[in-house]
């Protein structure tokens, strides 16, 4: 197979995780099926679909979102399906006043906030993603900018949201300090990200289709300790932490090559998203 990482390798990993969870959950009756499937996959590693490459071409954030912008809002993103209702419920509780959507992308949360009558400013590094946001929100104040040097004045906002973006940064401290800087005292920040378990252990990445091929944008797993340290240094107090798990249907929908039972046993309930609500003192 040479030095590649294939769908077969990935499915073997999922089978292994399902086997571990069968043991941990004392569902010993499931172990036999896992071992039989592992043997079958090992024998067929060189054949389609197991031989398909999973080491996708890697794009930087700028080039990646330039390519992904057009299809970013297409349905079927299970991370967004888990994240959105939780973030929206927390946005509903923001104190009155203007709100920042930092790394607003195509304006998913900015549009929700504007629809709720909030004055919204959006910032994003990607012109292509901002173009989509501008088409959706022609009246909003949408600016090109970096999370670590936000183009907004100190203590401007009563609330801020930064969704599914900090995972692209190797260090989250500078961006969290910036978000704190632009919040008014008592202002709240809602922060979502892919969960460090799926990024760090399962190796999940932001994957998008490009002319029929798939490609990925690198992401980093940030531990809870990194968030808590960055919040404390920025004068932000944790008010809530939510870690929704994949549903059985979402786990099964990720199945490859007919291994639905293994995907369900491995992934159901695994925390796929992390959502923080923090408050500036
Ligand atoms: C997965 S999208 C999320 C977009 C939107 N927040 C949402 O949840 O739908 C990540 C966004 O973060 C932006 N982004 C990544 N790194 C950034 C940085 N250092 N500064 C500003 N924006 C950044 C990307 O351009 C992209 O629009």
C-alpha cells in the first residue's frame, strides 16, 4: 500500500474503537462481529473501496475557504447540525446591545442574530466567505480581518460569537484575548469548535469537495485546559460548557463500505462539538 492512509485504514480504526467500546460497555456479544469484520477488511485492503486514499490534499485557511465558500452552506454537515441549536439558544440569552460574529464565514450565526433584531458586525479573513455573507446580509457591517487582530475598538460589544474557527489556529490564547478586548464588561462570548476528541483522536478535519475531489483544511485539537487558561488570562469566566455527542443516526450516516454497526458502536455519543459560554468580568 506504500505510505498512504486509506479508507481501509480508517475503517479498521473505527472497528477497533467499536471493539474497545464493546469491551468497556460489557457488550461482549459485539466483539465477535468486530473481529470478523477486521479480518475481512485486512484481506481486502488493496481493493475498492478500502484502497481509496484518505490522505486528502491539504489547503491553507485562505485557499481552502476560497474553494469551499460556494458549497459551505449546503445541507448535510453534522457538526453544524449538532452545534447550531446549542449556539442559537445561547445567543438568545446575550445581553442587549451590538454583537460581533468573529470568523463569521458565510454569516450563518450573523444572519440568525440579525433576524432576531440584533445589530451585528461580522469579521472574517476570507473574502470568498464574506462575499456569501454580504449577499445574505446586505445591510450588515462585514469586515475583512484576523481573529488575533480584530478590526474593532475596545469594549464595543455586548456579545460575541466565534463559531467553528479557533480550531484552525495553532494557539487560541491571542484570539481569545482579542475577543475579550472587544467585549464590554459583563459582555458574553459564545465559542464553538469541533471537539478535541474528534480532531485529536479520530483525525477529523474540515473536508470539502473541489471539482469532484475532496480536500481538507488543517485543524488543531485544543484541550479544555488550553481554553480555561486562555479564558482566565483574558478575564473571562466560564458560565457554561456543552459537549453534544453524535446521535446513533449521525454515527451510522458516517459509515463506509457497509460497516454501519461498527460506526454506530464506535461513534454514537462521542462528543463531536464543544460550546463554551463565557462572560467578561
Ligand atoms: C468553518 S468556518 C465557520 C464559519 C462560521 N463561523 C460558521 O460557523 O458557519 C471557519 C471560518 O473561520 C475563518 N477563519 C479561519 N481562521 C481565521 C483567522 N485567523 N482570522 C479570521 N477568520 C478566520 C475562515 O475564513 C472561515 O470563514
